[in-house]
């Protein structure tokens, strides 16, 4: 029953997306990396990631639902 301090509604100005043309998800940036990496397990996926301005992509992309990114609430 632990609650994280991060708000699920808080979306940073910059997020990370996979460079794949099939990517449709925005991830929270993993601050442990110098390069743009998603904070969730998707960082282990093949492919390259790039940081993007969130507002420009939000209309076409979904926010990642993993708890490390923007999922937050656990069922
Ligand atoms: Zn993610």
C-alpha cells in the first residue's frame, strides 16, 4: 500500500520515445542515464531512443502506462 511521491498527472516537458516508426508511446526520462532512455523496462528493448518535446507529440502518442513512467496507480 505504498504511495510514490510522484504525481501521475505530472508530465515533464521532455519525454523519450523509441525512434522506431511504429513507436506511439512517450516515456519518462531515466535520469540515471546521460543518453535519453525510458525509465521503464522498455529501455531494454532493441532500438534507439530520443528525447522529444512532450507537447508536440502528446496529440499523437500515448503516455507509457508502466509505473516507472506515467502509469503510477496500481490496480
Ligand atoms: Zn515507459
